[in-house]
C-alpha cells in the first residue's frame, strides 16, 4: 500500500536568481513539513531533471542539498510524465520494502534560467534527430499536427479547443500561486498570435519557474488517508512519426491498467487532474478516457462539467495552461491540487466530497503515459 | 525516383522509416533498404509560425505535414502550403529534406 502523505507547490511564474536545486529544496522542505515527518524519516528520493541544469546525478544533488541520506535516490526522466512516473516508482519502492517514505520532487527555473529560444530548441529535441528535428518542427508543431488530426477526426472546432484554455484561466484566477490569472474569452484565444496552426498562443501553456513535491509513504497520514489505489503506464512510441493511428491509445492503455489495479471504474471518479500542455492534449485525453464524448470536450467545458461545481471538476488550480509549466513540477502541481481537494483543504476552490480522483500525464508527443487513481479512505 | 528510402522486412514485408535492426512487427532481422515512389496521403498538416531556431523563421511560416505513404509508413515532411488532411501527395527530396506536394 502506498499513500500520499505530503504535498507542496510553489507559486509558478518568475523566480529570478533561483536555480532548479533552490526551487526543489523549497518544495521538498514544505512537503516534508506537510507530511509532518522528521527529515531523517525520508529514506527514498526520486527527483526530476532540469533542462537549465542538466546534471548527471540530480537525485544525489537534491539529497545532498536537503541533508538526506536515503536508501535510494535517482533522477527520473520521462518528459511531462516524469512526476507521475516518479510517484509510480515510489509506490514500487515501497511495495518492494526498500523504502518507507519517498520524496518525489521537481523544480526548474525554465523561464528565467534560459532564453525563450533555448527553451523552445531544447524541447524540440524530443523529435527524431534525423527525420523530424531537421524539418524545423517544434513541440508546438508536434502538438499542432495532433490538434489538426484531432479536429479532423472528432469534428470539433478551434473554438471548442479554446473553451479549455478559457476554463483553465478561470480556475487559475482562484489560486494565488498561478502564473496567468487575467480572464480570457474564446475570442481572445482565437485572436492570439498563431504559433503552429491550428494552435494559437493561448492554446499553449506558458514556460514557468517553480517547483512541487510529493511524499509517498507506506502508511497513511493520520490526518487524511489518501491511497494510491491504482497506477498504469503506456509507452506506445516516442516520435509522432511512429505513433499509433488512434490518438488516444496510450491514454486508454494506461487508464485501463490504473482503474483495473484500483478495482474502480472511470464513471466513479469525482475529480480529475489531466495533463494540459496544449488545449488539444486535454481534449484528446478527456475524450479517450471517456470523461467527455468524442469531439465534445470543449462543449462539456462550456456547459460547466469541469468547473468546481460541475460533475467532474478538473485542474482547479488552473493546469499547465494557466497555473504554469516548469517541466517536471508542472504535473506535480496537478497532484498537489488533487490531494488538497481530497483533504478538504482547497479553500475557495474546494469541491464537494471528492473521494476518488484520476490523474493522467503524458511525456513526449502523447508518447509515454501514466495514470494514477487516488482514493480517500472513508 | 522520389529519393525517399524506407526499410522493408524480408520476412513479413512490413515497411518503416527509422533506423532499426529488427522488424518492429515480427522481429526478423536484417531488413532491406528500399527506394519508394513517394506517393501517399496527408495524415496531418500544420504551418509553423514560430520556429525552434529564430534563424529558421519564415514570414508567413512554413508547412510541415505527416504523410502516410502508400507503403503504410507515416513520414514527416516539409510541405507546400494549403494542403488538407486526406489530400493525395507525392513526397520527394528537396534540398535534402522530404517535401510533400500535390500530385
């Protein structure tokens, strides 16, 4: 059994002068405090990577900074799915009896620690070095190709996708840590500058500085038992050139495994934290997971399904699209929000009684998927 | 010829593009390199307005397409502007890069 016993996330945006290890330290100490653990109780550590500080041994760097002497420490790398993957790894370390309390941490000064051009170039490198990168493709271009295909297959429109950006901005406005809080409309999204058709600027998440951390423990926290009930992974391809024809296949495979291990059904979940690097990412996942009808994610958002008082509250902190995206901590912020909601600690954002939640992240170009089912004990 | 080369499994006949020693379908080794005609259809297409390197930026952007070749292989190409999904195209090498144009 594995439980989430501590969570922390910094504000996302600009943290000028602070490096990845500084940011990870802040989040890690806060999460250890949130779990009410003595520091020496943390006997495992899985850190994220940082594009602004590509160290060979980030896990050890973070352990040293924190003064930890863990039985296990390493750096995980799986793009945007890294944080979720690290939580699965923590669960496996606990199930194997190797550790009792595993710190999962990510943080990066992705916004102020490098030029925007360097960030775009680094991210474009997830493409194939011979057959994709030389063509001048970028991460937004890869997702634009997915978006165009999605719109073609699902019969949705660019305005439908824009609804998801509007929703995330509305949610971010209620969180003091969010990077982007100025309200936007569908027309604003449609009028924002073109990045890679059909994606406009406001269909894309921002680049951020920030950090987040999660403590995964063998036993539940005395104040709230949040159990990692299910987990699933899928790795269908790395490069978009080799991805399956079914845009949602990886998401479906990972989710099916996650719900099977949890012994629960998608229809039972009452809260979701879904990776939203671009509006089509979120639409493809919501529809592949059966959380919205095919082609209907944008309409469902417009109709209030994913709001605080809707049937399936989603990314109530504002998601990557508006809370922000600083790499590995980007999705960990979704985990933090879901756990705070399940504990009833989300203040004005609090949803009614979310006893079962689903989290989903992808890395690459819908390449690697991790699904997590979290369950609050009665 | 188009200048587009693929790999073909000598055992099951599956084609693919990326370098690998064994067939991803049947695991038979030693695929043969084959030149193909380059005919295919557009699977998806975008116009990039923000290049990964500033020196690659072009006024009005440049088009990138994923084309499903007649051999069943999806390849990324530069493309002529205005292509639509499902449109038949021919992929040829242009300045060393695969380029999709209307047939």
